[in-house]
C-alpha cells in the first residue's frame, strides 16, 4: 500500500503531517541552513583520524566542485553539524544528497578495510530492523533550520563550536581539529575551507 503524505507550508519549512514532522530544505529558497547529519542508531563510526580526513575530503570536494559554502562545521563521532549555504545557481538539496551518497560508499569501504566487524554488525542489525537491505550510514533527515539573521547565525555557530567542549573532548573549542572554531578564534585554518563572516 502506498502511503500518502500531506505537506503544509509553515514559515520557511514544509512539515510532513503523517507520523513525525520532517523539515525539508526548500529547493528554491536561497539561505544559510544549520544542518545535522547523524549516523543511524547514533553509532560511533568516526572514532579515528582516517574517518575525519575522509569526511573533510568529501566536504572540500563539494566546496570546490558543487558550489557549497561552509560557514561553520564540527565533526563528532556520530554526527556532523554544518552552517552551510551555496553559491547562486547551486542547490543545497543536491549537494547534501551527493555528499551523503558518496561519503556512505567511502565510509563503508573504510570500515571494511579497517576490519571493524563490530561496526558492520551494528549497521547490519540496523538495516535488518528497518526491513531494508539498503546501504545507509546517515539518517535520512538533516534537521535543516534556516539561518536568516545574525542572532541565529551566532547562536548556531556557538553551538557548533561548543559541541566538543560539552562532550569533554577538549576544554577550548579551537583545540578540536575538526571544527571551524580555529578560523573564528585563532589565525589558524583547519582541514575544511571555511567562509568566515
């Protein structure tokens, strides 16, 4: 049976009425977004440098070739936060789709080459629980929030930078290597090309 969904336009978001509300990036709405990419089941996949390098390479590819603009980011062990925009004539929906698709393939290759069988088992259980055989690392939703003023921009940027501090990984946001905090608080740059505003 095909499930039917009704979408209501409220403010700057479309909300899915059936089950839980789902926020969507609007195709023709040019704005900055705060995005969260979460690993399914909150599995801690990104626990060594190789994974962060891989994710950095994927994001940088999108910056250099797909019109992505990153104003802020942080990589954690099971999720990523981005403060993102696009150059004109580019579409954030397409970039997110391509990033997730490509990074999934590359992360799975790395999991296999690292022989991390416990991660593979966790992923397999997650696929089976959902009754799917689809290869998936990321949850399908990105929880996009429009960032349309400086107050929200600063709020989200601070939230991004404080993530590793809250988790106890570092005592100073600029000490977390895979975050844009360096660009904002020091004269150093990190592995991703950040557009500081």
